[in-house]
C-alpha cells in the first residue's frame, strides 16, 4: 500500500513533458538561431506578399478581360448593357481579391511587428560576414535595408 501511494505522489510531481520539451527547445536556441529564424520568416512573408500582389494583378486583368468580352458579346447580340448585372466569375474574383488583400495586410502587419528584430538580425549578419564588430553604421545600414524592404511591400 505504501509503494502504491508513493507511485501516485511521484506521478503528481512530474511536470508536463510537452511543456518541458518546449522550454528546453527555447533555451537551446541561440541568439543567432533566433535571428536566422526571424530573417527566414521575414523572407517568407515578403515572398507571400509579392506573390499575393501578383495574384491580385492577374485576377484584376482577368476580370477586365471578362468584362470586355461580355460587353463585346452583348454588342454583337444587340443586348442592352447593364453594368449592375452580376457576373458570377467576376464576383468570385472580387472575393478572391479581398481575401488576398487581407492576407497581404496580415503579413505586412507581422513584418512591421518584427521590424526591430529584423534590423538586429541583419546588422549581426553583416557584422559576421565582414568579420567586424557590430557598429552604429552597420545598424543604420541594416535599418535602411529593412525599412526599404517594408516600403517595397507596403506600396
């Protein structure tokens, strides 16, 4: 009976294994690894934003082509043109555009949130690649690089 109680008590004292692993994993990440992960995430978000903007342009081009084709067909058939008519594929494209715009806004917002981390990561990377210590000049170059990147995707 005594050993059974000891087993129950020893089980109660065991920490959650998953949370322990997560804590150990976070402790194991070096600042360089965190900076690399931040840079990698930023690069991914920038690619996503650029890709989404390109998709929006393609969709809008397609919508214009569809509307022109419909106008031309109506003219050939001598039908009255009603701009208020809803065309299902155009409506779907407009919904896709709105979704992509929301996605871009989310990614852009995330990039602005990690802006300072990106600056530090880029400055450290430049210092390492040049084999010098981190200087204010490198920090300023990194800041300009990140701000130019954010300006590019914001436009």
